[in-house]
C-alpha cells in the first residue's frame, strides 16, 4: 500500500513537472526575435514645413529621451512572430524633426549657434490599444523649448495618431503597421512644428522678456514618464 | 426592338450617373478636432478619449467633409479660418451595461450606452454651426474602443447632415428676395 502511494505521488509530481515544462516552453518559443523579414523601416517621407516665425531662428535638437517605460521599444507588435522597428524610436523622432527643420533651413549647425534648443521626451511610439478591428498608431512626446541665452524654457506637447485597417495576412499586416506608424509620426511632427504651442513658446522665449504665461510655465525638472 | 433595348440601356446609364456620388469639392478647408472631455461620474479610461479622438479624425478624413483634418492646437492660415471648423465636445453619460441582463433578457437590455455632445464652430468668428447629440448602444461584451468607433462614425454622419442642411438654409436665405 505505501509503495502504491509513493508511486502515485511520483507520477503526480512527474506529470506536474511535465505540464509546467509544456506551459513554460511555448512562452519562451513565442518570444519574437528581430529578423529582416519582420523588421519595418519608418520614414517621415515629405518633411513637414514649419510655420513662419516672427524672426529667423535656428533650432537645435539636443537629445531625445525615451520616457515610455517600454522595456522593448523596438518591438511594436508581439503577435504573429512580432514586428520590429529598424531603429530606436528616439532616433526616428530625432530624424523626423531634424529632417523637417533642415528642409525649412531652421536647423542650426551646432548647439552653440542655435537660438532655440529642444530637448525631447518621448512618451509613446508605436501601436496603442485600439479596437480589435484595426491598428491604432500613436506617437506622443513633449519638448522642452529652451532659449540658451536667457536659460528660460517652456514645455510643448505633441501627439500624432493614425488608424489603419487590420489585416489577415502577415505581409499585409506588417505593411499596414508600417504605414500606420509612419502616419502617426508625420502627424506628431506636424502637430509639434505647426502647433500654436511652439509658435507661442518661441515668441515668448525669443523676446527674452521673462513674461511667461502661468499655464505654460515649464517645470523645474523634465517631465516624468506617464503611467502605462 | 433593338433601338428600344439600346434606349433602355442608355436611360439606365443616365439614371445611374445622376444617382451616383457627386465629386464635389469639400465645403470646408480644415477641421480641428479636440480631445473630448468627460462629465463628472463618467467612468471611461483616458485611452478611450485618445482613441475616440483618433477615430473621429479618421472618420472625418474618410467622409471627405473637409479638405484637411488637422491635429489639436495646430495653426491655420488666416485666409483659411472662415472655411475652417473646430470640433469639441464631451461625453455626457456612460453606462457600463450588464452581461447577465443582456444574456437573459436580450432585446437591447443591459447594453452599454454612451451619450456624447459635440459643438462645431467656425474658426474665424466662433459661430456655432451645429450641435450634435449622439447616443450609441453596444453589446456589453464588446470592447469600449468598438463603441468609440461606432460613436465617431455616427457623429460624422450627423455632422455631415447638419452642415449640409445649414448650407442649404444659408443658400436659401441668400437667394430670397428682400
């Protein structure tokens, strides 16, 4: 009897171990890896023309910091083998802003010669939770717009969204995700450069008057990451 | 007989062409959508408001109501301001619904319900062009984002109708002899 009991116990323990092994192994196997066939290239396309400022100014993007809190920023989609970005989101946002400012001849050669220095904090880049029927692309960032001569700075927020159709085939899905994120990036760049917030901030800082609207006053420290 | 058939086919083509969609250019140049606010007591996640904002912009683009849909806070050329719209609004009521009621009773009982108001104003003079009230109901088992999609679609449909009626009324008043 005791032997039968021990046998039963051993079988139960072994079955449990096997079951655990089975449940853990697929989870590890499902972890997507970046490969050339599941990597997408995000480009801004046409540069976004910024509005005309009161006087010609030169901008410099000091750095772009990722504040999304995402441990895998290059993984935009985990399902179906995953979809990866070819560059870090911070680099993509910097490229988009650089490209647009350069096209409008508003990009300074270096930080020392710039009238306005931008420090960008990226809160979201990629897909956000949407309805199951489509892809919801979102790019959200905030920039500290600083006048290096006076040391004053103001915060400007920008958000870009895009909705693309869902797809059944992996190839179409990847294409739709790529187009969706590109559209969201273009929208966010446009929202930032053509927004009234940037125009007002630049106007206030360029004057160097020190009169800063209370609602738009920049915090002493950079913006904190948003809760996900 | 042959002539009759040909004339019948030609007539059908003519009717089809007349009833088909007109390729008229959009009446307005730009539309700026703002993030909708939520009234006190409305238990919707901030993600819903974000998604609705994106969906409303998407629906406006698809409906070809305006030439260009711009993001919140974007500048518009002064010359385009009289032909530009600003859309803002609020979620006034949201009921989560009940899966049990929906399953046991059916016939729409226990459905999720969402009520929204939107104001469409002209950018240049802030004149209110129309006020839209919509009420959307969906199955409680569906995602709240599906509800946002439905609400955005319904809102743009109502907006298109209201703006077209407003334009007709304005045109009628303009042609009326004094």
